[in-house]
C-alpha cells in the first residue's frame, strides 16, 4: 500500500537530478573535493529486507524514499555536504519486547530520516605514491523520533580521515575515524565507536563502472541504540547523457543491519557559481 502511494513521489524526486560524480551510492567518502562553485546532487531509493530496530523491538522491510545528498565546493580546500532521507517506511514483520515502545498502531510505520550536515577539508592531493588525503566532520540531527519506532532521538557526531589512490584506472577509497553517539537509554552516557569504510570503483568502459564497498562502525558491544553496524554494497554505475545511474545490492554483516537490499539512484553535477578571481577594489 505504501509503495503504491509513493511511486509518484519517487519519480518527482529522481527526475530532476543527473550524474558525473563517482560517490553515490557509496558510504565511503571521496578524499577529493569539488572545485569551487561545483555542485553534485544525488537522489535514490533503497529497499531493505530484515531491518531491525533495537529500541522499538521492530523488524521488517524498510523502504527509504528520497535518499538525497548535495555536495558543494565552497573553496579551494573545502566542500560542504548535506544528506538525508525524505521518508522511511517500515512494513513490520515481527516484534520483540521494546526498550522504548513506539506509539503507532498497525503493521506499518514511517518517519523522516535523520539529516546529516558535513564539511570536508582537503589536506593533500594525490601525488606519486601518496594518496589524496582529506579530513571530514559531520553531525547527524535526530529527525526520526521514538514514536515511529525508527529513531534514537540522539544527535551524533562523526570525524574521519579520508584517503583516495588510483591504481591504473581503478580508484580505491578508504575512510577511518570515530563517532560520538549519545545513549538513548542512559542519561549522560555515550558510545565512541571507530568508523571505517573501504571501496573500489573499477571502470569497465568510459561510461560504465563497477563498485564494491564494506563500511560500518565498531565499538564496545551491548550498547542499546548504539550497536555495531557493518554493511557491504556492490553494483554498477552507468552514464546516460548527463545522468549517472547506479544500481546495486546491499548485505548486512551485523545483527542490526538489514539482511539484504536493493539500491537505485542517480547523480547530477553542475557549475552553480564561479570563483571570483578579480582583485577587490578598496575605496
């Protein structure tokens, strides 16, 4: 029922966007930054099976509509990023005893996805044997609430070093950092897991790439609401005109990851403004 009602919205969200950027749908960030004034916009949908939520005790099939991101080159060494999900819809297949009970009735629930604001700073470009290196920090705002059973209602902070190296035409991306996650059940407590991601993008043709990735977070076990997560993604990117499409599969490696899933999306890159190189006149 939910999918049928949201099909028109999916096309409205996806149709305006297009792609030249390489990153979507990877979670591992690229160490290279966009040129000043360059904008990379992406949007897609995800269909995830067997997704579990520890706080609400819910398990089911999760549909994520409008998985969107906007990256903007704001200077020679900096890039601003904003990403989020327009709507998460869960078809509940089973329930266990909740830690924080949701308030909805029936076998389906939905909510806005959390919003992530981030900044990426270039530290070094790729040169010889040295990879490109960047530093990224981001904050995740708790838009998804306890009432829906889909959110932790906690603000989260992420910080990581990003690396990128070419081996021939193949790109290898790697991220390593840490997160600060507020506890949704213990006041004044937090979890500090380290975060990681490794991805490869392999060109098959000038308009076709294969991609594969493993990413997640790892810390002390037993933290309700801040569980360890790990996920693999693999698929294909292909260019049609100015649009780069991506289609792939997802497999979860931890208990609270989705068991499997499908991801579909597109990206569009364009020049929004140009760097002002003219000298500023002082009166």
